[in-house]
């Protein structure tokens, strides 16, 4: 096969000029697209665990059953959901260049996340040592600890990332130019909160009926 | 600003990479490849390791066929046979298909959209090494770990590892754990690649390349990556549940404690069926680049091709239970999955018709890549039709879990995917190495492999219809299985000879192949505008495009594509 | 049971086998040579080849029962449609490759570029849609015909229980327990007496498949599936487990014996009797009862009531041992009891380690279990 003949621009000049390209050439940032893709794949992942939970509702062969041992984690839920508000405000503050306001809101977010983990830890302690429910007790224990635990792992990862940013902020290393990255982190955090709403409805509302 | 394509698109950064790598001592070269974040190097490493595992898992397949050549053969024990079939299946999907295909996307997507790398180069390297160590772990099971009670370590539960055979009472020792953890690692690596490919296609395109001007291959990479994003997590999630069962005493698939064996099947096939499309869409992608170039015609119905691919992606998420027609679903459930499975045939058919439309009226150059592509068209047509046959649920009650199914999916995986992988290797090898593969050895490879493939897999359909289930380590004489099995095993010899021709061709061409130049096939997409092999950053100046075939526009200024798009 | 000895020899065996894996991995050339050389070493077939050849062949397309016939009809219809599609599309492909191949005489100019055509795209979307519509409707009708069939009151009931790697057949209404060979009455199409099978599993997933009688249905732990057959031709039909279930999945064979009602009733009456005492072989019976045999097997009329293995009360009425690995003769039985792994490597029944006399006596007693 013959190689390409060099084609000169003079030749091209005899033809109609190609249509103009939109200037400036704008594409979505890779961070945004990447985070959307990550959230998509995580959603698929959680869907399977939620499906397993729903599938096994009422199928445990032995007690304890959810309605007898679970109570609504109201305070925990309020904390986690409000952390979504504080992280959104923090992100907006950084975008506007208000570093101090960002730092305060950011640390409040971290505190709320950590509170959630402590609350979950207390609930697990009660279930394991007072109720006697472990992952091997029955299908309820199996699905409960897996789903709530999987979510808690995500809260932990988010909290670690938030803590890292908090330390960098206190060290003065976070500036307005990081606003987009911080916003992406907040997207992840919103996602983790949204998952909690699903987990809450599945485990504590539907699952205890 | 007069200039040739060279000046406008490419920079020869002081000699090819190959030359600069040659200057380094071995350790330096090794260090360079291990620490690289370059999409081309990582792509080649994926493809190279994938091909090595292709040979290993191929040897395992040859051993399987040797054992089944005659009834009551005693070449391997049942335990060894079950390990062979498990490792062969698992490796061919996760250690061969996935890496070779993601390797090609890794290599090609940035080049074809005029970018200098993937969106997240370090994530790309991370994904590769996760996959790499996962893949080593799977085969490490053969030599590592004694396992409890002498139960052996290589997994022997089949590639879909149905519960509760994988639960501790039936699978002692660590063999199943090797299967779980190695595939879990490989899947996470693939997910990272998928995120990367999507971000690259949406955020890294060169000026002028609107979404509707991306080459079909890049579109299919996006569909493929999207499918991976939603299809791989169900497998990972189910594997984590199985690990919790095995290590922490959970009961997800523990039927003694009320757990459901069917839940595993559902989760597995929610992954498993889209996975088939994850593997075959790249084959479509190669065909959509190779068939036009060798027919000398623009792809027929670009928009329809892209739409059909997206439709295949969506529909493939709703057909999984056609792998489970025999588990005792309700008639309504069966009817649903019959209908959805047959519907996938429509966009698939549309793709075949559009490739036909591309060839129609062209001047078809029967070079090796096109030979493989034409064989692919015929074989994929048959694979699609046997797929329709299997979607007919009552017929499937007879055919499922028999050699008919084995023949069907090898038609997809070899007749479709492997043939297109060979086409892609012959087509892009010159770009990646700067040297052509030998045409005559390539033809020899093609014909030997073609004959071997048909001897083996055409006849296996009949073994299934005769009543031969899959995954049996031997069979008794007198049931009509002897003849198809013997012919199928003889076919292996031809396939093996074909592979020898291929390996010889690659080795020979790497050192003494004909220099390829930039654009040996007179092609039209951006990767052919830069040197072969491309310089580290692909393009000196980022190109600007006006159509789907930027090089066509340059070669045919009197009649450019953008007038018609 | 000599557990220590067994586990040591097992682990040596495993090590040998693992080494075997490695050798196999690295020796394709040897494999190819062997294959070229002709027949690889064949193990004994324990009389099964001859036994199989006595049985009429045929599978999916030789149905002798309504579900299988309905499937075969649908299958021919499906094959006709797909063959027609293959000939049309394959023919067009072949034509275009030949007609439009580049010839040396061709001018260097590129052929006319054709970017697409909406009417053509519409046509090749609509026609397949129509075909799918027809095929899906036909399929769904057959699904309901087979799956939604109502069980008549005179149906014979069998509980089929899958075990690693054998079949248990229980006839709850008739009080019979047997293994590996399913006996069902012939069903006269004018007055059908179908057999309804309830499928369960004692361990992992299996699948019950006798191609000439019906499609396969899986046996899944924790789930009860049903299927039905109404064979209208007497004979023996072969089948086997079709869902991978572990080491000996390949040797989990099924024989279905279809016989006229009168013969079936005679078989039922014989099966309901307890094992008849034979004083001549009392020592063999003693061996059976005092060894591990009794903890896995049941023989009605003795103290053996194990349920882990097949019920042996009338084992000599069956044609095979080991779920179809060997014909049921005294010689094969002796080999089996001495070391099941010789016929069926990986079988869960251990080698019994009996003295030669005990072995002879127990087998002599067993062959009286008619």
C-alpha cells in the first residue's frame, strides 16, 4: 500500500474553507466527569447490597429480628444530613475566596461525619454485646452489618479525606484555586449522604415493618 | 503556513521511543516500563500480558480437548480437569479478554481523539498494576498455599462459581479464595480504567472533535467503559459477600441458614451477561475502524452505529436471567427474559448490516486484518443466531449447560472477539512498533486458525444436541459423543499451528519487519498522522479536526467529509 | 475408618496431582504428539459402553414425551428461521466480498463514499423486529404449554433429590426409595398418566436432564422445582446431571426406565418389600451392619438406616452401580466396595478397608438384595 502523498495546504486552499471551530474549545473538566463515573459505579455497587438486604427481609430462620432490636438513629441521621449542607456552604465559601469561613464550615462537616461514625459504633456495640447479634447470627445480622458497614466504610473514607483537607487548610495550603477539587470531594460526600437515606429507609423503615 | 501532514500534526521527538529505550541498560528499561504512566506503554503491557495468558489458558484448553478426545480417557484426574476448566474460563475472560481489549483502548483512544494521554495517567498505572497482581495471584494458586485438608489450591468451581459449591462446606481450603480475590483485584483495576476512558473521551478531545465527530472506536470505548462501570460492581459486591460468608461466617449464600443459591446466580449474571458485551463491544470497535479502511469507504450509518451500540449497552443490562431459564423461574419471568434477549439481537443485527453496507460498493483489499474481519462477520452472524436459538427458553431447557452453549460462546469469544483481536493486532502493530507484520505468515496464521476454529467449534454444537453436558471430565462410549469430540480435538492442532505462525510472525517482525511509516494502510483517523511508534506525547501540536476522518479531509481536499456530516 | 492413613495418602496424592498440573501447563507439545499418535490411554469402561449401545440413541430431536416433543417442534421452527436469516445475510456478505474485492485493474481513485441511508436503516430495523415478534410469541406460548400444565389427579409423584454425585428417587405415595434409576409408567396419549417430579437438592445445585423426555430443570438447595414427563414409548432413556456440582459431576448419570403400567406396578410391589433374609450369607449382613456401611446406607429389614448414601434395599434390581459408572455385577460391586475411587475418583464413599473375607461376604450378601 502506498504511503500518503504529502498534501500541501495550497491544495486545500482551492476548496471551500472548513467550518469554524467553536472558540474557545470548551470541554467538561476531567475531574467532574471522573467523579460522575465513580459515583455511577459506586451506585451500582450499593444497589447490589441493598438488593440483598431487601431480598432477605423476613427470611431469618432465628431471632433476633430487626423490629425487636433496631430503633431509628435519628440524631445520627440529622448529623449526617446536615453535614451535606455544611460541606456545600464550605465549598461555596472557598469558591468565593473566603478561606476562614471555609475552614470553619469544613471542620464542622468533619465533626458531623465523625459523630456519625461514633453513633454507628455505639449502635453496633449495643447490638453485639447486649442483643447478641453478630454477622453470623442470622440473615438479618449478615445483611445488616454488611450494608450498614459498607456505608460506614464510605463515611470513614470521606472523613479521612475531609480530615486531610482540614489539616492542609490549617496549614494554609488550601486556596481558592482548589475550589473545584474541593467541590468534587463534596460531591462524593453528598453521594454518601444520599446512600444513607436509602440505607435508612431500607434498614430502619421498610426492614422493621 | 504551508506544510504537510507531518508538520501540522506530528513531532518526531528526536527519534522513536524504541531507539531511546535501546540506549538504556536492561535495568533502566525495566524501571522505565514499571514506573511508566504513559498510556501507550501501559496499553502495550496490557496487551502483552494478555497474550501471554492467552497462550497459558490456551494450553489448558488444549489439555481439556486432549482429555475429551476419546471416551474414558485418563490423561488428567477429575480434580485436575475441574481446575483446568475453571482456570481456563476465568483466565480467558479476566486475564485475556479484559486486558487485551482495555489495552487497545488505552493505546488508541488518546491517539484517536488527538490527546496526549488519558485523563488520569497515574490512575491508569494503578489500574494496570492492580490487574497485574490479581492476574498473577490467580495462577499463583497452582504453586502457593497448601490449603486445608489437602484440598488443593487452584480453584475448581467453574468460572461462574455457583453457590453453594463455593461455600466452606463444599469448598474447603483456599482455592475458591484465590478465585475471589484475584478477580476482585482485576475488577477494581478494570473499573479504574473505565472511569479513565470516560473522562478521557469527554474531557480530552482535540479542538473540533465534537462528540459526533469522534471515531466509532472511541464511541464504543465510552459505551464499553460505561457498561464496565455498572456491570463490574455486582460481581465485586457478590464476591465480597462470598468472602464474608467464607471468612466471617455470614450467610448470604449459605443455604443451610436460609440463604439463597439463586441470589448468587442473579448477581453473577447481572455482571456476567453485560460482561459478554464488555468483551465484544471492543471487537465491534475494531471492526468499525478496519472494515471501512480496507473497503475504502466511510462507515455506513455512523449515527445508527453509535445509537445501536448504546442500545446494546442498555438492553444488555436487562437480559441476565436468560442464563437461568432452567432454574425454575415463573413462566412470566421466562417470557420477559425471552423477549428482552431477542430484542438485543436487533441492534446487533443493525451493526452487521451497517458493516455490510460499508463493504457494499467498496474496493475491498483482502489484507490480513480484513481477512480476520470478514471471518469475524460470518462467525459473529452465526454466534448471534445461535444466541437467538438459546433465547428461545424451551429450546434452552434442552441446550443450556451443554456443549451447544460451549460452542455458542466460543463462537462469540473466539470467532468474534479473538478474530477481531488478531485483526486489530495486524492493523495497529505497525503503529505501535514501526514495523509491519509479515503478510504471508499472517495469511498462514489466518487460514490455520480458521480451519482449526471451525473443526473444533462447529462440531461441538452437535455434541450438545446429542446430549453432552459441559464441564464433564469424561464421557462413556456408546452415547454418540465420540465423533464430534474427536473432530473437535483434532481442530486444536490446527489452532495451535496457527498460533505458532503468529508468535513466529511477531518475533520475526519485531526485529526485521518492513518499516511501516506513519500511515501504512492509507487510513483516516488521527493515530495515523503521527510517527510510528508515536512520540512520548503523541502530537507536537494538538491537531484540529473538522470531520470524523481528518486524514481523509487532508488527502481529499476537493471532497472533504465535513461537507456531508 | 483409618482417617490418619487416608489423609496422609490423600495429601501425597494431592501433591502429585498438583505437580501434574504444572507438567500439563508446560507440555502442549507432548499433548499434540499424543493426540497425533492416536488414542490416548483409555481407562476401563466397566461394561458401560456395551450397556449404552443397547439403548436406542437420540436426544433433543427424538422426543418420546410431550414436553420434549413441544420443545422439538419449537426447535425446528427456530432453526428454520435462523437458517433462513443466515442464508440471506451470509449470502449478501459473501456476495459483497467477492463482487467488491479490489482488483489489480482497479483505478487508484477511491470508490464513491456513501454515508448512510435512513430508509435502508429503517428497513433492516423493522424486518428483524417483526421476526423477533413472531419468534417471541411462539416461544412464550410453548413456555406456558410446558410450565403451566396442570397436574392431573392420577399423576405419579416422585421426589428427586440431588446429592454429590448420585440421585435419590422417593415415591411418597408408594412408599418407595430408590436411587439413580427412575422408574415411571408408560403414558398412553389417550389416557395420560404423567409423572410429576419435585426436584430438591441435599447439597449443591444440580440439574435433572433426560433429553428425550423433557428439558432440564435445576435442583437448587432451599427451593423446590417441578417438572413433568409423560413418556409414550417404553424403553430406557439416558440422562445426566447438567449443572456443575463438583468433582464427579461427569459421573452423575441417570437412567429412566419406562415400562407399561402392569410392569411398573410389579416393580413397585417388589420395591416395597423389605430385604429378604438369607441365612447363608448372614456374615455378610453382619459385616454391613457393623461397619461404616450402615451409617450411610439404608437396607430395609436390617439395622442399617443411614441416609447419606443411596438406599440399597433392592440395589440388585438396578442396572448400574456408582450412579452409572459400571454395570451392576458382583465383580464390579466388589471393586466398588473395596475402593470406589478406582471407578469414580473423588466419590464421597470411602474405601472400606475390609479384610478379603469380609469383602467377599458382604458382596455375596449384597447380591441377594434383589
